[in-house]
C-alpha cells in the first residue's frame, strides 16, 4: 500500500427479492431469446420485486446482515449513506426509512443519486467522514428496484435489470487493512444517454405519465462506448496514483452490467478473468447494489481473503464513474 488507510470494511450483507425471472420467462413476454440475451449481456436470470417489496425493506435487510457481520449494534451507526435512483418516494430520503427499520436512532441518513456508481460514491464519503473524525461507523448501502421503472415492452432494456441491495459497514482501520483510495467523477453533458426523463420538476408526473416518461431510457450503444472507456480510465487512474499495477490486484470487482464491459475493463487493467468476480449471470444489472453484492459473495466464497488487494470500478447514469482500492 502507498498510504496508511483511515477506514476499513467491517462487515457486508446482501438482500434480494424471492422471485426469479429467467431469460426463458422473458421469451414469453417480449420478442427475445435466451441465446440473444446471454450472447450480448451474459445475463441468465435476475431477481424481481413483488408488489409489496420496497427499496427501503431490501436495503434494511442488507444493512442488517452487514451490521451482524460487523458485530455492530445499529445504535452505534453514525451515518447511513444509501445509493439509489429508485427510492421509496421522491422525499424524504429512503435512507431515513432504512434508519427507522434498523433502529439506528443516532445516525444521520441520506441518499446519493449516482446510479450504478452510487455505492462507490458512498464508500468515498464514508472513508472521508471517518478520516475527518466526523464519524466512527458508517453504513453504506446500494439498493434498487429498477423493475419499477422498466418498460416491459422494450426488449432492449427490460432484459438487463434486476432488483437487489448490498451493504457494507465502514469503521476505523486497524492500521494495516482498509480503504487505500477512492476516485469518483461525472460528466453532466451525457445525462440524456441514460436517464428517467420524467417525474421531476422538468417534466411533472402528470405529463410524464401521459408521455410514458416515467420509465428508464438508455441509448445502449453510446452507453456501452462510454462505459468501457470510463471504467478503464477509473481503474488505471487509481492504480497509477497509488503506484500499483494490475499485478498488485488480487481481485477485480467491476459493476455487473454486461459481460462485454467486464471483459474490456479486465483487459484494460491486464487481469485474467480468473481474477475478476463475475455474477452478472445471476443478478443482471442491479445498479448501485451491484458492487456490494459481489463483494459480499466474494468474501463468502473465499475469493477475497485477508491481505488481498481488491479493485472496484463502476459506471452509471449521470454519467458517473469511479473506483476504489481496498486491502482486506
């Protein structure tokens, strides 16, 4: 490591709805095939929220699991940072509902709308809060119910997304392990390429409903092009800044959006797929939940061990992108 870390990940957790939607199920809904979906995305199935499921409930379940893993009572959480673009309501912050569910009465709670990069934005803020002495323990969550804003008649997008939540408890470093560095960036000139165009003050809900503008919209080819470049740049930037190379990375956890993007990112850093954690086939694109879920699974399966250097990288609507280096 190039510097002493200020904070470390103390525990992780994940939560998914009960219902699973396979590619074969989608074949009955839109003009698509299992072969077409797998060839272009790598996705085979995804979890889908039922009518009674909420983003806050999924996030609370993931947060509860992370707190249990960290052996930290909820009342000792100083802040809850939730990355989501599919909150329960426009306001208040969905993190406030999560706070109530967890009984984290001493925490400040707020949301980050950085789409798929939301968890890494939250990790950066948690690390900064702890480094500054403003907080001791921060619960960072990424959670989405993207299927609520999915147009199920659009075969180009409805095959991509799933619902889930992942969480991590961040606390003071033991001096050896922890968050080495974080990097975040955005480009607001590209907002139109991936967005939900209606429902806010620009296009009020009544107009948005009439014009079908309450659904996620994506210019797939353009998003792919920028995602490959931005994720590669973010990975190279944070490695170079810390005088590291791909050889120093034990595991790459990329945002799980598309196998082609994952392959391109790994190639850019010079990592074989054996050193990349991949679960896009089981979850689809879960936006801000993607990286914390993959991290939680990697720890459970022994793909991340004590002393390992993990590189995380993501890209999402905004456009936003970022990376993190963590010594476990």
